[in-house]
C-alpha cells in the first residue's frame, strides 16, 4: 500500500521539477522587441587602389560581394601583382544607436578606409554616415547620421556581468539583418594577442562575419559589450566570440566625439608575464605583476628609476594581477599626470613616482636583426649553446656595451626558449641580475650552479628584451 502511494508522489515531484526547469529557460522576445530597433546594419564601399594580395592564390573562397569577404578583408588587407589597380570593395557590419541625434557605435575595422558608409535602420530607412573617429587599438569607431528621434540602446555595467549569465547578440551575420543569437558569458577579462587595451568578454553566442560592431545584451536589455571578433579556423563561428566591454567603448567614443582621436598614457617599458618559474627566480611567493624586460632610454619609466628586472605590482594603487592589466591601467591614465608605481625589486617592495607620457600615433616599423661576428665561435658550453662575443660594430649598432650572441643550439629541444640570434645580456637569480660580458665569465657562472638549478636569462631578441627560463643545467663538464 505504501509503495502505491509513494510512486505517484515521486512522479509528481519529477513533473514539477521538469516544469520549474522549463520555466527557467530564458525568453528573449520582449528584449528583442524593445531593443532591436536600436541595432543598425552598416555597409561600406571602398575604392582599392593598387594591387592586392590574394592569400589563397588565384581562387578566393568567397566572392567580394559576399558579406563573408569582410573577414578576409580584415585579416588580409595586403597588395599583390596581377589584380586590377583600382576596384570597388564592399563589406558589411553592424552597429547600435547611442544617441537620438544619430551617434552610432561600431567597430573600427568595419569603417576603416571606407569611402562611403551607409546605415540602414530596422524600418528600412537609409542614411549616409560620417565617421567621427576610429581607434584601432580598441577596434571602436563612432559614426554619425543626420537624423533625430531615433531609438537608443540602453547601456549596462559589464563589471556586474557574471560568467554563465545569459547574453544575446543582434547583428547582420553574412548580411542577414537583425539576426538574434543567444549564449552565455564564457569568461571575462580575456587578453588576446596584439590586443593590449581591452579586457574582452568571451561568449558562446553565435557571432559571424557581419556581426562586427553589433551589441551584446544582458537579460535586462542593456548593452554590455560591442561584438568585435571571433576565434575560428574556418572563418565562421566556432563557439568563441569576443566583445569589447561597453564601458571601455564609451570612454573611447567620448574622446572620439570631442577630439576625433584617443589619447593614452605610456611609461616606456616592455613587459612580460610572471610565470611560476620567474616568480621563484625573483623571490616572489606567487606569480603576479608585470615583469619589466626592458626600459626605453629617456622614457618616463627610465626617468622614474625603473629598471629591467623590476616587477610592477601596483599602478596608482590598483593591483596588477597579470601583465595584461598594466597596459590598460597606464593607457587609461591622462598623459602628463603623476602616478605611483609599486615595484618588487631584489626581494623588497619599492614605490616610485612617474610622470605618464603619451602614446604616439601608430607607426609600422621593422628592423632586420643582425647576429654577431662569428669567425671562430666557442665550443658548445654546459647548456649546449655556441656563443660569440659582440663585435665593436654590433655594439655600436645595437647601442649595447655587453652581451653574448647565441650562434647555435646543439641540444635545441632542451633549450627551446632560446633562438639563434638571441643576445644574452644577463643572468637573474633571487632578485639580483648579473651582466654577461664575456664567454669566460658566463661559463664560470654556469659552473657554480647545481645541475638541477633553474636559470633565468635576460635576452635581447630583435628590438625587444625578454626573460627566458632554462630548467636543469645538466652535468658540469
């Protein structure tokens, strides 16, 4: 009798749980209805002058009129013989209205270089837009159409976003206007290669070419990000999309609106991530901060007394948890202002004051690295490295007074972090750094170390300096 009573009871509980779970699934209809009108389609026309590279040889996977070509236009904007010297290129993107007077936020790569920008609203009205300014470093652009009484997107606070929270994207993937896709926040504060000033929001909402510049909404109907790029091996959506936090985008647009450009702070250092091995080498209890691998001579950091090998722990009282935090903190500081930097140096904390400089306009500079004179390089040392001393000519050219050139690596698999052409400038150990001035001195330092020791080398590579870790020195021969 008891079993007969319990069975229907458990079935009822299961049914109620299923109903409750169904009710928890999000309904985006109201959000899309209220906020979708603020999302616009952006099409651009650009006249290409000169020859353009076709990265796929003679046959492209997409026709240039295909909206998917936007992805390839962004990543392969070069030139090649054999293509007509002048032709028209079209691309599509998205944007959203941030003022009733016609100010629209989108990505810089959507409108960069465009001769004509056309904005289409959801009610099919079309306007020619003026580009008020672009910022490539954050991939944000501000454009303006001559209109009034427009629907405006509500803006939210991305700092209150939680990983796992539902979000939706609205845009024009492959030209399909006002397409809605949903997903969750996969991660926050993502750092991407070559993107130093944006703590990206990662989402698995489907983003494809044409979504660029469109809004990422939270469930309150607030814009929390500007969809910017995807990680893909095919050119299409693979579950990894990245959006620029709206607070970062709005700070950029305010400067673009007032002056047409963005002013950013700089202190003149090259930094790298502090790994567990580097933290141990410099006497830190745990990996944190930004390791200064080189200091620009005469720059703000140099004048403040910051040295290679220092680890920046705080900037103006804000913790630098990882190296990618520092460019954002410094970049957001007004040039000319005085800031306090907390350093870890030789096992202790030190505060220095620095007058923040200003980042100059982007300039593409390249330099061909040259190796040292090696008519008779030394035999391989304990690390399997064949080294040579810097020639007087190379010292003058590179403005160095010491260092050893890596000519060859005999056991390359074990020394993968070093490359032929690297210049070893110093050895760091327990927060102290010793300059490397000769092969004999370097080999003597190696001879004094245990075979299980971890070696930290300061290396010049091209125009930059970096710290390289070598684990296990091998037997002392």
